[in-house]
C-alpha cells in the first residue's frame, strides 16, 4: 500500500483580547474530542488567507479580517496514518460582537472563547506542543 501523502491544513488563531476561539473536535480523522483551533484543509488554488476565511465561515459563521501568517508546523499522526503541514494564521473578527455558531455539529461540539493563560484540556496535541514551547499568537501589545 502506498503511503498517504502529506496534506496542508490552515489553522486560525482568532484573537479577542487575550482569548482565542477553540472547539472540541468530533473528528473521524485526527484530534477526536480534543480542544482545537478552527481551520481545515487547503483546497486547490486557495491562498492561505482565502482558506482561513472560508474554513472559519464554514465552521463558525464568523467573518474575519487582518489575516496574517504566524508559523508552520509539521505534524505526523502515526496512529491515524496521517501527516499534516499546518499553516497557522492570526485573524480578528470583522465585527467584534459577532457570535460564533456551531455550523458543523458532527465535527465540533461547539465554539467558545478561552483565555490563553487558562486553556481547556485536553488540547489537540499540535496546539499543546506550541503552548508548551511558549508560542505567543497575540500581536505585540
Ligand atoms: C488537522 C488540521 C491541521 C488540518 C485538517 O483540519 P480539519 O480536520 O478541521 O479539516 P476540515 O475542516 O477541512 O474538515
Ligand atoms: Mg472545515
Ligand atoms: Mg475543509
Ligand atoms: Mg476543520
């Protein structure tokens, strides 16, 4: 059997003060029942920003702005025989009062804002690794 090829995911830190939007995944793929950032597979021809805006709209109904590249990580999910290069971007709400909706309830238990200094557990391991390494997704104050 041929080894599956690595895929690209675009993952979005939607920041609101010192909070980020997280949801507990209901995934047949990777990260089932782990708290993770919204985002998804880069589709043919998309820029990172287009993918971020599309996935966030699809998953939460939110409109985001000022999408900026932050970092990239290489994630091998050996048990699930999956390999993802994850492109992390930061974004802001176009309307700071817009509320997230759980538009894909079969893939996510619901979205909520969490303080970066008090994140829920268990975190999806690629995010947990970044947190443990001291990653800071927020703009320089
Ligand atoms: C695991 C992640 C880095 C890339 C895939 O994200 P996802 O499973 O949320 O993908 P979709 O939102 O496209 O279904
Ligand atoms: Mg998606
Ligand atoms: Mg997708
Ligand atoms: Mg997704």
